[in-house]
C-alpha cells in the first residue's frame, strides 16, 4: 500500500490557484475579445507580478488600486482572474487588491497558520505569484507571435477565438506545463539526491540507504561494518560504488552481475599479513592492535577505491563495438560459465556460455546470416 501524503495547506492552496489561472488562460481560446487587447492586458499583468517578484519586500507592489486608469480595464476580465489566482484579493474597503491580505490569503487555516502565512508572504514571494507569472509570460509571448504572423494588409481584427490564435494559446499552455513538469521532476531528483547524501553521512541512517542500494553484504557485524560506521567518508565511498554497481548490472546484465557479486564475495578476504602486522619497533600488544586496525581500514578503503575506479573506466570508456559490453564484464561472464560447467552445470546465473562481443550487448539479438538492404526496407535472410 502506498501512503497518501497530503501537502502542506499553503502549498495546496498555491496549486489550486495556479490551476485556476491555467483554466482562465485556456478559456481565452473561446473568447471574442480582440487578441491585441488581451496581449496588452497580459503584458500589464506580467509587469505587476514581475515587480513583486523582483522586489518582494516593497509593499507598494503588493497593493493594486482599482481606481488606477491602467487597472480599470482589467477588472471583471481574465486579467483580474489571473491576479486573483496569483494571490491578490480585495483589500479592506474594497478599493484595492492586495496580495496576502489577512484571512483571504490564509483561507480556511487556523489563526496560528494564518499568522505564519502573513509572515511568510512578507518575507518572500508566494509560490502562486511565481507560477502564474510564468504561465502568463508564456501565453503573452505566444499571443504576440501569433499576432505578428497573422498581421496582413486588409485583414480584420484578430480575436482570441480565431483558429490560429486559439491554437497558439493552447500550445503555449501545453508547452509551459510540460517544461514545468520536467523542471519539477529534475528539482525533485536533486532534492532526493541531497537527502540521500545526508542520510549516508548520518551515523544513524546510513545502513538503510546502503541496503536500498543492494548493500546488505556490508552489514556483516564485523570489520567492514565497523569500518563504514567509523567515518562518513567511508560510507560515501561505499555508496558511490554501490550506485555504480547497480547501474552496471542494470545496463549490462549477467556479466556485470557476475563481476559485482564476485567482488562483494572477495572484499572481506583476509588482510595480508604484512598489512595486518606492519613492522614496528615496539612489541607491545596494544600498539600492534592499533597498527592492525589502521592498516585494515586502509586496505578496505583501497579495495573500494580500486573497484570504483575500475568500474568507471569500464562503463565510460568507448566500446570496442557499438553496443558491446565492456571486456571486464565479458571476462566475468566467461569465468562464471566455466565455474558453472565445473559444477556440473547446476549454476547458470553467472554464465551465458560465450564471451563474444555480441552476447553482452544492450539488446540480445541473434546474428543474421545475411543482411539484405534495398532502397526501402532492411530485411534479414
């Protein structure tokens, strides 16, 4: 079951207002208003909202007098709807529009949240203002382009409901939504990455992150887990390696999996005696133990560092043939097949019976006997 996560009340209200602004702009496609008039109105809306974004601490940009000659023509039209979607509401007395005007900005929130909302609006630009400004600018630009393309001698007044104008408005909205979705996805990806890095460095949460990357083997309850627990730099190194191993197994399948599994089996091989007991003048037991611990930590660090370097070289080197798997993984697959054969063929998960280039490509396709190429079709005989 996937838990339902409800967004904060302020974010939910901002999203609702942006959707309202989108609906208003989409309705312009059925409007009989002259397109030139709408373009001028949208330009003014962009100016008003842009001033607020550029100087969020300036109170005069948060208040719009309804009696202003430039504003009168916007009242009761789509432009006023956009301003309200951005967070402007009737001020006390009804002679102006204000952004974050007391209870109107807080909606149905409680008194405490209403006060928080006022302080937040005074300190920064509300999210709805930024979003509505973006979609208004995109619509205004599309409308101006459509007017320039449709400007011809003898042609009458272009209206928003005309096919060319209506399609330009709709396409502009769709393009804007698509770009914003991509931007939000990228921002969320970066946010998750930052949170994951912080968790890896945390002495309490790093185990969960490494296990999610397939690192159950590091929780051995022994020297490896102790090495990781001792230093955030060690955990970061292990996390980077596990990420690259996961990517390699996803991209190259069996060969990469054989290589990674073999390395994971061997990472805890006994530390060489020369490393465990370095030459020391003193023969005291405590000194030997400290030297052994330090040397063991250095050996583990070197093993992780070498494997990370090896994988990077294998994954990011130019392939010998288009789509070919790196030689490192082909050799691992071949060795796995030999071991499986030696065991009577009981284990086939780390061998495909061939170390050829074509066997470890991104897409497993049987090699055709002959390619027949004509002017219109590529066929296989």
